[in-house]
């Protein structure tokens, strides 16, 4: 589903205009991103938890030259689905 399709479905489900739904979706993404950047987890009971983790530095290989390179450590975003979402999807 694309962002435009998500906005359209949110507008339909919530009885909002597409413009209001787009502002709501954009605000949600912005709040989640800024919270994760600040090191805070975002938990939505029944839906899931967004969190961050560390990916350690590791050795990789340049596929064009075969040269060994070091891939830097970095922060990654994780999502753990909640029970409600798992039950809804059937997993």
C-alpha cells in the first residue's frame, strides 16, 4: 500500500477529508520518527512497538572489486507487532 492509498483509507475510515487524513498520517510519522531519534520507544497497545537498536560494525565485500570493506555500526528501527495485530493478520 502506498502512502496515497493509506491516506485515502484513513480518510474513509475516520470520515476525514483527504487533506486532513494526510496531515494526520504525516504527523504520526513525524512524531514516531522524532521519538525514536530521541531514544524513546513508541508503544501502541494491540498494534505494536517501534524501537531502535544498534547494528554492529561488520566486514563486507565490494561486489564489483571483491575488496573487503568495513561497514560502519548504525542505528536501526525495529517493529514488534502486538498481539492484536498478530491475531488480526492471523499469525
